[in-house]
């Protein structure tokens, strides 16, 4: 591909991005954009007007001096007009600053909201990919500022072009060569700025992962979740060195950027200044030859150097617009992503019963050649409590993710009340299911809100129902002991009360019970509770979920044994199925896992003389 064709395609892409960004800003805030454009147009014509007024004033002064009169009357129109235009220029500048600030704030709300709203539509699987995190990071990184900067740069470019045209028309009467000499000097500078902006953007694009690493190191050193362990392990110097290394790399790269741009800008400024002064000398000579008036000298000096500044400003604005559209393309890339799950038919059953069926289901995570599930088939009847058991990596959580439809299987079908999940409305699925995951939500909100979030449309304005829910779920006493009861702001990020891990889990379980769902899924929901507390909690949970289909993932056999039926997974396959007594009597994998845990629970302690046998645990 020729350099010319590449340049042409680059220009087309630039125009396309600029039009997209302008349409988006106009569709959201047409009044502000229109007012900014009108102010820019007004300001663009002011320099030419001021130059003409200056010429008229000086010629009038020269004429009055020649006639030896001290009457100001002939000068008053020029003085008043000059004052008016000068005031108008100051007000126009302030108006543009005011409107630009207003538009920046509006875009901040609009663009950030659009990003979050679009993120809420994307598949859960999307957020588990590092590459996706780079896309999100680029879309979020000061994007509203880039949007605002693009509009300002575009308006500045528009303003400067109008100024150039108006000033060139004036200079044509004084020195026709001015525009012909100064304009070509701006073209190489424009190409330089364009290429430099594209090079800067590509460098920033490559930095995305490193930017996220630097932010991660900051979180390790400042986030309360990590600080205690980082402090105890003495990791701070190591993490700080890694952070400094990244920041030093950014600094050194930026220093090279600044030097390149400084050299290019300096060469352009020097050449254009020399050219302008050379033209000025030519005009002065023509005045001495009585070919031009003193006012012509003044108007040329003002207009020529304003023209030079306008050309440089136009080049700079064009370069800024190019650079900002490149960043805006990150937002466009993100907004162009579409969810793959949940599109298509949206069937719903007549009533939610909670019948779950896996038929020959196989699944592997994106980018993995090892299947997480292989040819899994089972059925769970309405109101049945089924436990999933297996070693780490056996496929328990993967099965739950398919049932929550965070992913779709590569083979087989998952049915909810006889309907393929791929044909079921996601809204209906989530309304009919209560999820409690290993990484449950610890919302920085009041205790009341933490419970009401389980069915927020119904409960956020119903205090009595939330308190009734707390009593049924057995967390009422826990909440009442908090400093401000149900109004206690939980978490340390904004509040002053942080429940223990076990208390957070009890609140999360109570929240899951808030909605009248036909299916309840608990994926290691009580890992922060001791065995006795888990057993008591699950006893109460069974009473509360009576009549609901329940799927439980747990490593504690005291809890698992309470299930109506147990499914045993191994390396992604369903290898055993039955009740606790039947599986123990069978003497298979479940019995081996149960016996190992029973022995481990029977050990009183581990001492240096009898170290914990990690190999034995892995082998089991």
C-alpha cells in the first residue's frame, strides 16, 4: 500500500471518528454545542475587525496630526468601535471558557453513564479476560476529558481557519505575498504534528496493560484488603520498586516525546517568525516609498503576526483533534462490543418450578483446550436439595456458571423448567434464581440496603419487609447490635463499621432469600464460617428454602450430607450420584474424600514433628 493511500485512509478514519464524536455530543447536548459554535464564529471574526479598526484609528490620528487639530470627534467612532470589539473579545473568551466547562461536565456524566450502561449489558465472561480489561481501561481512561478536548480542539480549529481567511483577505490589500509565504510553512508542521500525535497514541495504546499494573501496585499498597498482608510479608519495598520502574519507563518515554515535539515546534516557530518579519520589512519599505500608509503598517503588523499565530494555533488544534479522536476511538471500540449471550428468543415458562436438566453438557473456557465439563447429564426435581462435591477444579463452579448462563456450553443443553437457557429471557432467569457465590457482594451501603438489594425494586422502600426478612434469615439480632442498627453504613471505604467475614456471609445469604425464587444456588457460601456455624446456618436455610430447588457447593461433608442427593464430579465428569449413606457405602471417590476429611477433622493439631502432608492432600 502506497504512503499516499495510507495517508488517505488515515484522513478518512479521522473524519469518520470526528463525525461520530460530533454526532454523539450533538445528540446529547445540542444547545451547548450550538452556543459554543456561535461563540467560536464570533471570536473568529474579531481579529479582522480589530485590525481594520486599528488601521482606521491610526490613519485618523495621522490625518489629525497633519492638520494640527486636537479635536477628538473624528477619532470617536474608531475609539468607540475599538473599545466595543475589545470588550466583546474579552467576553467572548470568557463565554467560551464557561460553555466549555459546562459541556465538559455534561459529557462527563453522559459518557461515563453510557460506558457503565453498556458494561451492564455485556456478558459476565467478557470481564474475565485480561484483553477485555485493557479495552475497558482504555475506554474509561479520562474519556470524558478527551471528548471535551476534541470538541474544544475542533472549535478552535474552526475559529482559527475563519481567522486565517479573514486576515488573509485583509493582508491581500497590503501585501499579497503574506498568505502565500506563511501558509506553506504551516503544512510541514501540520504533517509533523499529525504523525507525532498518532505515534503518541500508539505508545499509549501499548502501555495499557502496564498502566493497569501500576494501578494494581498502588491498590496493593493502599487498599485495606491487601495492606495487612503486604505489611506482614514486608512486600512494600518490592512493590514500590516495581511501581517506580514502570513510572520511570513512562517518564523516560515521555521525555523523548516532549523533546521531539519541542524541536519540531521550535523549527516551525523560528521559520514563520523570520518570514513574518521579512514581510514586515517589505511593508515598511513600501510605506517609505509612499506606496502604503502608516495605518497599513499597523494593520499589517497586527494581522501578519496574528495570521502566523492563527496558522500555528490551527496546526496545533488539528493535531489535538487528531489525537483526541484516536482516544475517542477507544470508546467507540468498547461501545461496539455486543453481548453474545441473551440475544435471540426470550421464552418464559408459565410458572417457575425449578426443574433443572443437564443433557450431555460439555464446556471449556475460552482459550482453554482442557474441558471444564465433559458429557454431564443429570436432572434435579422441583424442591430437591442437591449438593455438588469434588476436588478443586472438578467442575463444580463451572457447572454453576453455566446454570447462571454466564457462559453457554459448547455441546449439550441446559434446561430450566424444560426451556433451553439459550432461549430463555435472562431477566426471567435471574428473577427466578437466587445466587450466592464465593465472591459475594460486600456493598458499601447500610445494613438495610444490603438486604434490600436482594429484590431492590420491591424492598428499597419497604422497611417492614426487610426487617421481616432479617428475622426469618436469622440476622436480625446481628444487625440490631450494630452501632446504628439497620442504618449502619457497612464497610470501611465510606463507613465506620466492617462486619466480620462470617457476618458478611450471613447478610449475603439473607439477601439471596429476599426474592421469591424457584431456584437457589449456593457456591461455597459459608467458607468464612466454622463447621458448627455452617451446619446451624444450613439447617435454618433448609427451612427457609423449603419448596425451592437448591443447589449447594461445599467441601464440608456435615453440610453436604443434609442434601437430598449428592452429585460427585471429577475432572469435569459426573462420576457418582446418590445420598450420603449410599455413596459412603459404595466406597468410591466420595467415600475417599469423606474419609480423608473425617481423619483431618480428628487431628488435634499440626506440629513441627508431624508436618502437614501437602502431597497426601493433593493425591487424595
